[in-house]
């Protein structure tokens, strides 16, 4: 028994010593962090505000709607204020700075953010419409709101983007990485994305921090809008590293578009598996040379077939 106690105490001391030896992987004596679980709960509440009657409280009626919204906004305000204040205080502490205005700054950010919700709802309505118009498998817009991972990722991105623009640390990235975890769609909150945006299927889509996307753009699964190289590490912070997609661009599955100077012109189409590192003029179609398909029927016979000329996906 004594040996077990000594072994246990030795283990505790070894783990604590590892904390002391590497401060990069500990958070001790440095004030409060935002709470990840609370931020995920806030994301759920905000979706309830954006899409009333779909999530959270259902069977809403017009006579009680204002009361429900008022109660929900009050809850969101209080929870978001606490998390934004902690995030700002944490950032100041890491810089070794005092933060006498943290509380008032957090309150101003939350008030401004809540004020963006009507406009965000209007933009998300266009995203829903784009999904319905762009997907013949969609039976109704309710189906899109309830179940499409692309719309979930876009909704969370649009919320997180507003907080990112307000220079709130940590929280926007927690929100979008949670959506990434659920959907397989990775949208950095710093990206700029126009209305009527549609991600079809979505798994494996990556949209980098400095990406600029215009209106009525459509992406399919496996698309990467990335940087040519990140070997420069932190020296690249703040520089345009990711591409620009102008209005009405379509990018098919598996395509990669890389580089901060790469612009895909209005109305262009990038077909499946294309690897693009230079700008594309408007209304241009970029495709990989069609592969040759081979069909074998037993050891003695071999058939070859060229795919149709308009083959895309």
C-alpha cells in the first residue's frame, strides 16, 4: 500500500514538473480563458435566433415571438459578454498589459454584434436560397436549414466573422473549428464571403483566412482555397496568402486554388481535381485533361472508353 501511495505521488510530481518545464502547454496563474463549452452553447443559441422555430424552442406563435426573442437576446448577451470579457482579459495578460477598459470594451463589442443579427439573417436567407436553387436533391428550404452541413458551417462562419472583425480573440476560431469538427468544412473566420454562397456536400472544403469570395459562388466537396506555402510561418501573418474568387464562380470537387495573387475571374468554372496557382480570366473553364478509362473482362479482353467531352465530376 505504501508503495502505491509513493508511486502515485511520484506520478503527480512528474506531471506537475512537466507543466513547469513547458509553459506553452499550460494555463496557470494567467487569469480566465473563454470557456469552450459555453461558446458552443452560445453558437446553438445564436442559431436559434437566426432560424426561429427550427432549433431550440419550436411551435412558436406570432403573439409570443417578441417575448421569446427578447428573452433569448438577454441570455445571449449575458453569456457572450462573459466570454468576450475573458478573451480580452486573457489577451491582455499574455501581453503583460493592464486592461482597465476590458469590461466596457466587451460590452460595446457585444452590443455591436447583436445589432448585426438582422443583416446576418438577411444574408443567410440568400445562402439558403442558393442551396435550394443549386441542389436538385433539395425538397424544400426546411430540409436545407435542418440538415445541410454546408449551411451549418456557413452560418457559424458568418457569426464568427463578425466577432473576428471586432478583433475578439480566440472565440471566433473556437466557433468555426467546432463547425469544422461537426461538418468537415473548415472556414477561417477571417475569410470574406459574399451572399448567395453555397457549399454542396462539403466534406473536406478548406477556405483560408485571407480568401475573398464574391456573390453567388458555389463550391463542391474537397475544394481547397489555400496558400501556396506556409514555410514562412508567423512572418506571413497579415499578408494575402489565399485566392480571390469573383462573382458567380463554380469550383467542382477536389480542385485546389492556391496563392494570394491568384484571382478566379467572374463566371469562371474550375472543374474537378484541377490544381490552379495562377489567375483565371472571367468566364473561363479550367479543366484537367480527361483520363482514359480502361475496362477489363477476363484476361483476354480489354476495352477502352473515353469519357464524354463535357465530363466534370
